[in-house]
C-alpha cells in the first residue's frame, strides 16, 4: 500500500470528524494508513500496537483475509438487495448462525434477530421494540425507559435519552426517560481486581423509580452489563441479578446493551453468559463483523417477538427498519467473522488471558497520578487524578505520548480505557502496560 507522504497529504477541511476536537486534531493530525494483526501502520510507516481493538470492535484483529474475501465474493454476486417485503438467503443464514450462539444459550430463547446498521441503531431499535411489545400486550401506558447515569447507548435520540453522559444530552430534546445511579465507587472499590464487592444496593434504584413513576408507565430498563465508553465501570457482585428480579416483579423488560461486551470481550460469547443473567433484548454491533462493515443486531426473546406477531397475517407487525437491515455484504462479513471466532476459539480466549491481563494492569498501581485500576475479561481502565482546573488533559497527554511511542489507547476524561483484540499475545500485553507505565512517568 502506498503511504501518504507529507507532500500528498489529504485535505483535512472537509471531513467533520465525530467525537473529535476538530481544530486541535487538524493542527496536528494522527493518521493511520494500514492495519494487520495487532498493529496499525501510520502514514509515516511507524507500527502502532492496537490497545483498543480499533474502537472496541476489531476483536479478531486486523486484515483478516477470510473476511475480505467473503466481502469480495458477495459484492461480485449481489451488492445489495432490499429486505422490505423481500429477502435474500444470506441474511437468513447469518441470523441462523447468530441464533446458535445467542446470549444465554438455547434455554434463553434470545434467537429472534433484527438487523441494524450500527450500535446506535440497535439501541433505538430495542427501545422501540420494547415500547411496541408493551402496547401489543395491552400495556400501552408503558412508554418510559429507565437508563443509568454514565451509561452510553449510542447517539440516536433514544440512546441519548436513556444514556447518562451529559455532553451527549445537553443540546438535544429527549424521549421520556429516567436514570438510576451509576455504579462507579472509587472510594470503596479502588483497585479491585474483577467485580467490585460494594454497591449492589444501587440496583434498588429501579424499585425507587417504579415508586416514583408507577410501574404502569415503564416499558423497559436498559444497562450495559459493563459500561465501556464511560471508562470501564463494572457492576457490583449481584447487581444485574437484582435488576432482573425487580424488572420481573413489575413487568418491565430488561435490555442489555452488549455493543462492546458482545463477541468474546469478557471471555464468553456475551456478557449475558458471563453474568448468568438473561435479559429480554440484547443490542450488539462492533464485533459482529469485526468492525469491517457497519452492522448491528438486536437479539430478541421469543416472548417479545411472539408478542408482536399478532393481528392479520398480511399486516406489518413492527413499523420499523432500515435500508441496510440485513445488508448482504455485511452479512457475508459477519458469517466470515463468526467462522474465525469459532475456528480460533476467540470467544473464550479472554478467559485464558484474563489473569495475566489483570496482573499486568494492576502493576501500574503506584505509578504517578494513578487513582484506580479496573479490569474484567480483556477490558481494563486506569484512572488518573485530574489536573487542577484542567480535567481530561493529563489522560490526553498520556494518549499522545503513547501514540508517539507506538501504542494506541483510548481516553475518556482522565480514564485510560483498554480493550485489545482477542488475538493479543502475552508479550503484547506486557508491551501495552510497559508503554503506559513509561508514559505516566513522563507526563506531569
């Protein structure tokens, strides 16, 4: 691949970049040109170790020939076909493959798949399905959704409404929603290895909101089993089970947002399996196609799906969908991705590496500015003390330092978030932690 030199650098003005300080970035751009395995290569030819699986999505690493060949074959066979009142075999094939590994296993019956184009679309789809289901079973007053502070559920109007990140919400109107408190408690749980011991009582917030609004107004509650985008916030032991029990008590659907945790991130196919708590709907994307082609999928329980299969058989049951729902090229990428996960046993690899990952991360305890370290599966966070009057700048400087030394990390506020591809080797775990440790020593 030809590298982009400084003499033929792209014009930067036209691309309005997402979730980016555009003026800051364009003054000193960081440009990636190619990727293979665990590494990117930047436009200057420098190798960059991927500590974030792209953006939580390239679980099988980069440059997978099996996926690119499947995409090429499908493009040559049929580039697009509609799924409104029409069908094509590969969408049904992919749904059947996903049903075989559906969250919770066969007994959970979360095997009805609605395809979307992204995680944001998956969330808004799940919210609409939940409200439509309640209406279909005669509970039409249930239109409110309960989310959680610090939750991230994409950037659709539904997702920002149930999400709990203020900068995503402050400019925009929202659907009816309320929020439980988040579970981040550094004071009681700092430097816990794995799930925190303290905070299960925070699940009682759902009961409190039922008493405030009335169960008859609440359609569903949505949570990330493990919050990624807000800085790797883990559920206290017993927390998710308690939410499930309260939701059942009041006829409220439980939605797990597994856009990040789905497809092996915690050492099981889904976080649903890791925690042993079965929701009614599960949102996915990212690792669904290894990040190669944009796609999402909502796993719905048969109870929810069948609740909407009512009325005349010639009537549309759910007035919802997208032009690219079940896109044939995305389905081809997804099937190839599942083949790789199965052949290389990647969906359980995080469980094999989790102990080493945990010990390596926690070796950063005592480094300058480190106030907490959190980990689960192959996910980790290193929280830093903020600079006085300049929150977020210290972690950003660590991000820049790491990139200059050949490591890609992600930062949110003053939290370093890590989620390497599931193909990571032990030597690469050591390199990730070593580079971060060195950066922490250099950054004031």
